[in-house]
């Protein structure tokens, strides 16, 4: 109650130890989901979301920012801001209804860009990348992060 965007960021640093939607027999919400819903309630500026996404020190803060952006962002912004996170291969703990699993940040980003439901939440429809490129909203095909090391 009464949290600001800075308070949510602080809580995500200190309290987030896993991603996930709900767990257990009573389907209790995870802290990740509670903080995501608080972000939806306070509607932070784009600069705050960019700070969450750019946080390289705390992987769960980055995951929270990506989840929020996927829920609220415009398609071109979602692709432009989430695709660079494919380079992050740090492991995340995911709390599911029946237990725990490990997923890398890049796998979580891939789920956000491809799946209709993530962490038990139905995501808004995201158009394919190709039509956005053809319409001029995104620049060319996505370049692989491995390209400089290959050439």
C-alpha cells in the first residue's frame, strides 16, 4: 500500500528470489506477481521501466521490468527493448504450482516474446516481428549477439 516506483524497485532488489505466477494448493501469488501488479497499478514512466530493464546487477529486477513491458508496451518497443536481453544467460528460479525450476533470463525473454501465457498471466497479443519491419517500425532483421565473435 502506498508504494512508489522507487519503493517497488527497492523491494524487487531485496525481496525477489524467484519469478512465477501462483503456487501451492491455494494458488497463492508469488512476490514477483505481486510486484508486477503493483507496477500495473502505479503505471511508472518509461524511464523507470528502462532503468529496470537496464539493471545488470539484479536479474530479478530485469525480469520484472521485462514482464511489465510485455504487459504494457507497444509492439515495436517490446521487440526493441527485450531482444537485447537475449544476451543475458544468468539463471532464474521459477516458482510453479508444483515446485521449482531453473530458467535462464534469455529463455524467459523468449517466453515473453513467443508465448500467450507467461507466469499464469495471459499476455496481450504481440504481432510478429516481420510485419513491423516491413512497416518501418523496426529496423531490419535482428542481428545476433554472436555475430562479432564469429567474424
